[in-house]
């Protein structure tokens, strides 16, 4: 009786079966949008060990959007590559209880993340309008407006990742310029979501 060989073959078969269930990059690209979003979403909870680094380089140029004018608060330079904008959008759109719709407060073309009303457990200050907690601006801009607890917003500004809206004070988060910045912006967006969805103030430690 070749028992060890039988066990080895069985384990090999299980390993191959597990591999066949893991989505490959080509599978993700071919999937329907809703399925693709769920396949690329690694986690819906902020990473507790995340440390917020200082953003490299100078702050991007932005519009001032002075009071009494129709000008929007926009990012004008250091624009995020469109593929990174779309990857960020896809992740956020897949968060539980989030629906995507036009922003109720931003420029035409801004895509907003709204919580389903029955899922809201955060304070009113976690939302911009209605149940909209964040939105991403059109591709020629690529920045986001989203809500943070006050101390969280202060640290984001301190580390150079954003700035307050000149009229409302709502934080602007600059679009990610590369893969590393995509992960930083994602962790910050998850914290905005956690505050709106669960009322959790998940702060950050700065580097």
C-alpha cells in the first residue's frame, strides 16, 4: 500500500483546486463591473497598523474657489493617472452599503459615494449632503472631497495629502500619483467610510 504517495497526490490535487479558485488578473478584467469590483476589494476595514507618511514634493496647484463665486475647488496640477483614479473608484464603489450616483454638491461629472440610508450609523458631520460621504472629481482633476473627524483632517493636512475647502472646510484629498500613493489614499478613504458607516473614528499615526 503506497499510503504516503496517495496522501501526496491528494494534497497536490487540493492545492491545484485552490489555485483554480483564485481570481487571476485576466479573470478580473473580463468580469462584469460589479463582480470585478468585489474581486479587487481586499478589505473594507482600515488597516490598524497604517502610518501616514509625509506626501513627497510640493502641494499641487488648486483653485481658490473664493466666497461669492461659482468657482469649484479643484486640483490643477500633479493630476492622478486615470487608471489609478479608476482603480480607486472601483474599490470604493464595492464597499458594503455604498451606491454610486452623481454628487449632490460637487461639479457635473463628479461621482459620489452615498451610503444606503438604513446603513448610516455615523454622525451628520460625516456626510457632505444627504448620505454622500465622499466624491471623486472628473478625470481632468482626480482629487476627492470627503469627510474626516477633525483630528484626522488635521493630520492629513499636516502630512501634505490634502487641504480644506476654502468655503466649507470639507477636506480635499489629492489624487494618487503612483501605486504607493493609491494605497495611502485608499486607507484614508476607508477611514472616511468607517466614520460615516459605523461612526468609528479610526485615526492615523503620522510618520
